[in-house]
């Protein structure tokens, strides 16, 4: 099953099981996100990420460019709790 097929299956599952009120909230949130133009500002495959510094799990600052000078870097993004 392709990623797109998996996404569509999850969407159908949500529409069949979620209460109408939650579907309406999600619908408004998706519409607002689309209208915000956020997708036009995202990085795509092969794009270079801007340099940044964040604290690691131990609270120490880690800079992307410095880390890339030493080894490959894998970035993971978590949406948090919705």
C-alpha cells in the first residue's frame, strides 16, 4: 500500500468513527492551515535546512551546521499533542 493509500485509509477511518463535532473541528483546522499558505513555506526533498541551535535531551545546545561538519544528521519533527 502506498503512502497516499494509507493516508486515504486513515482519513476514511476518521470520518467513519469520529464524532461529527471532532470532524468539524478538524475540518476548520485543515482549512485554516491551507489558507495560511504554510505549505508554500515548507522545505521539500533535497532542500537545505536553515541553520539553527536547539538544546538536546541533556539540555546542551546543538548547532546544525556544527553537527553536519562532524557527521550526517537526521532531523525528526514531532507535532506534539493535538
